[in-house]
């Protein structure tokens, strides 16, 4: 958190959830590369997205992962799609889950969006299968 505020309980929960989903290496890289310019943004997403939303008990991490991938694919957020496909090793979402989610994207958000996300997922899977961090 910024020097103006102590980390909140929600921030701490968010950081734990963010690490559990994205992995320590990813979060450590993001934290190490943050600057005074983007540190407030990193703190915001840690507390809001990871602490307030991803940490809620109603949906499982697997279910949230599937929903997130579908939404990111529909919005054309390629880098985020790749990151969240990689994160499925930590959330329990299977490749079949991702395929089914992207079929929904094709119907509800358009075939081009789903087609592009499928290409991204296939590339990430190839890297994962080859043991590369991607």
C-alpha cells in the first residue's frame, strides 16, 4: 500500500488470494516492477479485485477463473486472457472448462473474440506443456 495508508485486512486477503491464483512469481514480478506511478493501481487491484471479489466465498476459485477468462475473452483483453489461462494450474479450471467457456463467448460475444482467445489459450497450453513460464 502507499506510504499514506497501512495495508487493510482486505488488502492482505487480496494479496494472499492474488498469490494463490496467479502464483508468487507473477505477483513478485508485478510488485518489483511497480513504480510510484502505478503502485496505487497495483494496490487498488489487490484490494478491490482480489480482496473484495476473488476472496468472496460463494464462487470457487475454479468458477471465478472460468468466468474471468470468458469476460476477458469477450472484451478482447489478450494479455489478461493469457495470464488467467496460465493461472488455471492454481484454480483447478480444466482445459475442458476453458473450451466450454470460450464456446459461450462465441455465441454471446462473437466468434472472432472466441476464436482469438482460443488461439491464445492454445499457445499458452503449448508453453505450459513444454514447461515454459509463458
